[in-house]
C-alpha cells in the first residue's frame, strides 16, 4: 500500500516540476516543494517503521566452516626472512657476512 502512495507522489511531483519549469509560475514551484516535503515525510515514516519492526532474520546455515582457524599469536620467527634452501636458518654465505 505504501509503495503505491510513494509512486503517486513521485509522479505528481514530476508532473508538477515539469509544469513549474515550463510556466515559471511561483505557485506551481511551491507545489513542487510541498510534494518534495511529503515524499521526505513518507520516506521517514517507512524508515522508522522498518527500524521498529525489523524483518525476519536470515536462517542460519548449519554447515561447518570451510576455513581453518588462524592462530593469532605472533612470534619473531614469523617475520624472519627465509633465505636458505636447506631447512631453517640462514645459508652458509649469510653466516659468513
């Protein structure tokens, strides 16, 4: 029901705006402003009613999570550069430097 009212107000405002632009009439321009205020009030009414009565929540899906949990603990080894191909630690050339 409210969508029909909003569409009627929007069409009336469009027609009134065209008439105001074509005729340069002050009274028609005041009508455009009045219809804009009515549209804003309808929008505010719908917004308030949506906030008071939120729609149904989306159903929860009972699927297991696909991602593995990540360990949030950080250590210095996480930031050490991996410059060797022979396991952990620097290469022999890096030790000589």
